[in-house]
């Protein structure tokens, strides 16, 4: 790693020029992330200059073990896990199927690929408003389609469980393109000779998939599973656009935001309880950490077994 | 293998596969284009015709929805804000990022491996939401465009993408340039930057889309309407015109179309950014 651009003091120039980027990172991202742990033990509010007192584990105790509110919190936690599990498994499976189909290089398949990827660039606001309109309950397209089968739905305005299910659906719709693209990138690294060899050996389509495609796709499988799991555990912005802070639909990410920055839900307005929200952040962080690490361990062992 | 039926069989099976593939692709395409078409159709209707039948095709084209949305929603202002935030934060970020990524990739700074790891683990750290707010508040930058832009000067994934790309550029280049008397800063600025243009484009596009589409930060940090970016503006507009779908649809569409056009040109960079590093694991 010899440095060619001068000696002595000149060797410090790279450090000097690296500083701004590193400084921003520590100031805005890394530092605040770490400080979340500190704030979780305080009664910080969102008011400038208000005293911040150390209150030990009170926030955690209240979050987990105090009456009605903590039951709601545990419900939100359970809902976060359900959301993450359903989104990850469905998005993973559909993403793989769509990638395999699009990757056949049929005519127009590039156009289809572009169409599926489209929502990724539009962002949650447009994604959410688009679907609010598409799910218009009075004579909207989906409502009409359901009516053909004699079904009715209030969609996003319906029962909490139903509204929640629609958010899951839209979340998958919005991010399927990323999963698909990662799989396609993986599929394109598999040498075509392997497929030909398998065919010559008399393997059928399913055997080719299980013996060639699936094992060689391991890196993309790992990336997708990890990204989807971690991403969906932390995702909540579509809830904000589609439902607002509605009882029976909250996930942890939204709960953190709502308790930290005040949020009106029906007649209940929460105040700026930032210490409490920080404690909820740490709970979510631990959830992500435990699930992410376990998954990572498993995927690494599996990769070793398959790819040697 | 020589009987006619088994000779025909593979041909027919492949055909079915193709038809099935198109059926699946078209089904999914409808799922993706449907909401977009509904948006277009609704934006061209009047409110009474929408209430009468939400899905009927617009028979007359009512472009006044667009005019109404454009003027009433204060869109020009919000759009300008979004452009300013996105442009300034992305420019500062990318300049700083190249000078972080280059010495790390080359090992020109001590502990470059450790520094890179610091950026990589950012994905797994606790949400920074609360302390970030306390920081901005105590710096007196709440409801201040400068404070808002500051939030977007960080993007760890971009650093990783740049480092990986810079590693593919031969080291001999550094030596040769140094022998010719080229200084470090000038080398990075005039020689490295042009060489890593594809990676820079990818990172810029990823970062800019993130800022453009951001909804939470403006909701938390900007209270004055004159500072709102377009995302927040749209949500506020929805709050006021939520039941007037033709106007709201026109507003949403006016923001969707430019993004879609841009997307068609930039797709390559977005895809390479999102799939970066995924193949190697």
C-alpha cells in the first residue's frame, strides 16, 4: 500500500480529504444510532432545552410490562413479525418465479421486466396514493372484480386485519422488482454449459432447477432473504400513507415514529415521548439483530454445504 | 425416441411453457399497469362522473384537473424545493464520498478496513431517528432547509459501491500520475472521477431517488409550508382534496410521469445499484 503522492506532510492529504465524509457519517448516522441506546434510558421529549433525566429501565418496563399500552405494544411486535414473515416469503417466492420466467429471453420479456420494476422508483407516497385509488371501495376496479365473484370489501377502510393484509400486498407489489432483479443478476452468472450438460444427461426442467439453478443461485438467495427480512422488519411508511396510525394495524417502526413525534389516532393524541420511542427503537433493533444474525448463520452454513 | 409422437412431444411441451410464461407475465403486468391506468383515467374525469362510475372510461378529456392541482396545490414551490434539496445534498454527498472511498480502496489511510466495516454495519445499527432529531433541534436547525439537507449527506451503501469499483482500477495509474508530478487531490479529481463514472452515476441516482421520495424526514423536520418538498406537499394535498379523486389523481400523475420517463433512461444505473454485490454475496 505504498503512497506515491509525496512524502512527509503530503501523506496526510488523503486523511484530510477523507474527513468531511467521515464526519458527516459519524454526526448524522453512526453517532445518533449509538445514542439511541442512551436516550432509551431517559425521559427526553421533543422540546428544545427541556431537561433530560436518566430514568434507568423505566421506558423498557413501561413498554413491555405495563397494562393495556404494553399489550398493544406486544401486538405491534407480533404484527411486525407476521408482516415481515409474510412479505419475505411471498416476495421471495414470487420474485424467483418471475425472474425465472422473465430470464427465458422470450420476446418482450425486457419490457415486462421494466414494468415490474417501475414502482421502485416512484416511492411510497405515489405507490400508496395509486393503490388508495385502485382500491376505491365504491365502484373501483378491484371492488368491481370482487363483485363478479359476489365478494365485497372495504379494503383499506375495512377491519384492521383486512386493511393490514392489503398493506402487505402493496408492500410486496412495490418491492417485488428489486427481488426479481437480484435473482436475474444471479441467474445470469450461471454458465449456460451447465444447463446444456444437464439436458444431455437427460434431466427434466424440474431436475435442472433443483440440481443446477437453485444451488448456483445461493448468493442471490442469501442477499434476497437477508435484505427482505431486515427491510420488512423496519418497513412502515406504506402504513402511514395508506392507513394512518390506526389501532389494530400498527407495526413497531410506525409505533416508534408515532410515540416519538406525536400522532393522532382517532381521539387519542400521543405526545413527544422520545425516550420511550428510543426504547422501542432498541427493541426493534434487537429483533432485527437476533433474526438477522440467526438467518445469516444459517445461510452461511447452508452456502458452505452447497458450494463447498 | 424415434416414434413420431415422442418427437413431437418436446416441441409441444415447449410451446405450452411459452404460453404459460406469457400468461404469467401478462397477469403481473396488469397488476402493475392497472393502478397507473386507473390514475390516468381518473385524472381526466369530472368528480360527478367519477362518483357515478369510478372505473368507466373518461369520455371527454377534462384537463382542468391538472390546472387545478398545479395551482391549488402550490406544486411549483414544492417541486423547486425538492429539486434544491436533492441536487445540493447529492452533490455534497458524492464529492465527500469519492474522497472517502478512494483512499479506503487503495489503503492510503491507516485502518481502511476498519473504516469500511464501519460503513458496512450501518445497515444493522439501531434506528437513528430520535437522537438525530435531538441533534438537529439542539443545533437550532429544526424547520431549516440547511438542517434538512444535512440529513442526506450520508449513504453507506454508496461508499461500498464506490470502493468496489475503484478496486478494479489498476494501481499503476497512481504511480504513473505521481511520477508525472500530479498531486493527490488533482489525481482523484481529474483522473479517478472520470474513470469511475459508471459507479458514480449509480450512486448518484440511488441517492437522489432516496431524497426525492423521502416522506418521513420532511414530516418530522419541516413545519413551514414554504419548505415542503413535493412528497409532503402531496400528502397535505391529499388531506385537503382526499375525496376529490380526479384532482388528486391529476396531482399524483403529474409527479409520476416525469419519474417514469427519467426511470426509462436511468434504469440501468438503478438496477446496478440495487443488485451491487449481491452476486458475489
